[in-house]
């Protein structure tokens, strides 16, 4: 008998969503990630949980409708991570005709008719606050509701739920060899120790490493998938309200300017072909210049490469909207499922559909993830501020910003961090403004964090503001813990 029903290589969004879904159906699951969860493409994802309005330009009505349904499911499941905002698309004289945009907005609103979010409208930028930071030549804009999401935390929280349902989540575990017969026999180097795991089915969800894993680990022909480098930049906040700006660039691509960690603006994305080592991908000077130039077409405050305080890059599959799911099964051989790419918004549904190709092999429960909250969810998105107020009443020493950050990251699970604390002193040492020893211990104990960067850039974005001495103190604290 095999050790597990399904083994998964890769701890990105596809891998953890599959692990969560399968574990929730009663299957035995093991996931192996060679580094940290969400350390590949997730940091460079566009932070959007949306229907992708501009997809209507290409006639993809069914895709947009499905994405809008998934957006609303995600908003119900994780109201602490998925945040509804108003999106504003200024009408630029040199780009798409206003009538075309209005028609698209009408269809988008019709497809989202059952959504709980506010309806679309046309804005006069000369009087609306959304026009204040923009060029004076911009007179009209389209506005609608969509959502933003912290993708790296979404990855981690899916893994937390998978583990709670019985999945073995192993980070720092690299699959180096696989033998295939009626079962898969995997050789894994797990934090320096070599071990063998057998599985009835194997999923290759290693993202930009898919071809490398296929050739060097699975000994199969390379998967035919091309990858693109996606880059984003972070600058000091260039507008004072919670609006996502959707900017038509002169190459007909859409650039997004998103409120980010209160004091910053995220601008993305730049996309360029990439064929190198995905571990070495980084945002180059050309990516920074492209994004700064695109933003400066719209904002009165010009954005220069020198203003960039942080840049992120990752590799994604070129056809990443729908993703790529392929079953490989020979006679009397254990099945292999390859899952590559796809949008953040469709990840839950993609995992469900991918797993449907395997569940005929197992006695598994029916689909369930569409109605189940993620850890920390279980409240409505309209009551987010109430959650913050409740936290401040229970833990009176919390400042507003601190309480808001904790609720946005952990939702109803903040009691696992704060417990019976009566003061900040009860939470141990403080790193930066408000990262406490108690929070660090929680992240190591329950969210698979091993190193300082796991916390500073993936489980939070506190690396943007934390000083070098505090980062060193955090690393020392984690090593001792």
C-alpha cells in the first residue's frame, strides 16, 4: 500500500489549492516544496481577484463570468485577504474609444449582477476625488467594483487549511528522483535528510520549474509550456484614497496602480519573455522604466525609476488565464497530473477541475471548497472594520494600524497570536513597528515560516519598512526558536 494517495511537487498556489481540496475529500496528501510556500510566481502576481474587465475585448464572456463567480466565492471564503475596492479606468484620448469601454462596462456589470459589490458608474474626473492625482487632461473614467488579494498569504492560508485537514506540507523538501510503476516511488531530500515516499498518483505543480522537474526528476519529455517574466514595482503612495487605477498603456496593455500596505503604491505588470533559470529571475532596469513611464502618462506626480523602493519578479506560464492541466497515464502505470499557470482568481476552480481527473481512482468525497471559508474567514467582508474594533476592545493595547494589519493577515485567528496578553510586553520582543515575538512564533509553528524573509516578504510585507538591525534581530530570534 502506498504511503499517500496523492503527492504534489510544488508549493505555489496551484499546489496548495490541490492539497487543500484533496485533503478535504479524505485523501492522503503530501506536498513537497523545495523552498518556501509561494516563493515562485506568487510575489509577482498582480494582487487582483477580479473578472478581468478587459477580457471582454477579446469576446471571452464565459471566462469573465466564471472569474466573477470565483471572485465572489473568494470574497466569502477569505474576507481578511480579499478586499473589495473601486477600480477606475481613465478614458485616454489616444486609446480605446469611450463607446467601446462603456459597452464593455455594461456587459461586465450585467455578468456581475448577482454580486454583493456596488454597481459600475461613469465618473467626471474634474470633480471626483479619483481625478485629483491624475493629469488634468483626463475628463472621464469608468468605475466598477472588483477585489485585490494578498496572493502570498493566500498560498500560505490554503496550505494551513490543507494541513488542518490532514495533508503533510513539507517545505525545504526537494524531490530529486521518481520511479514509476503501479505507484510512484519518490526520493525526497527533506531539510538535509533523504527519505522515500510512495504515492498512488503524482501532481507536478512546480510552476516555472515544470520542465526541469519533468526531465530531471520524472524522466519524461518536457512539458510544452512557455514562460514569461512578470515584474512589478513598489513606490511611495502617490494617491490618498483606496482606489485601484486601471491604466491603458500605449501598447494596449493594462497597467494597475494599487494601494499597497497603506504607505505605498504597487504598479504592475511588465511582461517579457524569459527562458533562463527561474530561480534567478529579477526585475531589470527596462521593466522599471516601462512601468514608470506607463504610470507617468496618467499621474500628475511623475514616477521615476529612482522612486522605486522595491521590485518583484517571477515566471508565469504565457497562457496563464486558464492554465494548463494534462493527465499522463500509461498501461499499468500510476497517473501523473501536470498543472501549470492560470490566474489567481481561478485557482480554486482549477484545482477542483484538475482533481476531477484523479478522483475516479479514489473513493473521495464530492466537491466542497466553494462553500468553505479559509482559515481566519467566517465573517462577511462588510464587517471587516467591526473585526478590527472587536480586536481593539479585547486587546486594548493595540493601535489602530496594528489591529488592522493583524486582522487583514489572520482574520479571526488573531487570538492564536495574542491569546491572554494584557500588554505589548506580554508578546515578547518587537521587531520594526509591531512584529512581535508571539506573532513570529505563531508563523513558525502554524504557517511553515523558517527564515526571516519568509515572514518579511511572503507572510507579511514588513520588509518594506523594517530596518536592517531589526531584520538581523528577527533572524537571530528565529534561529534560537
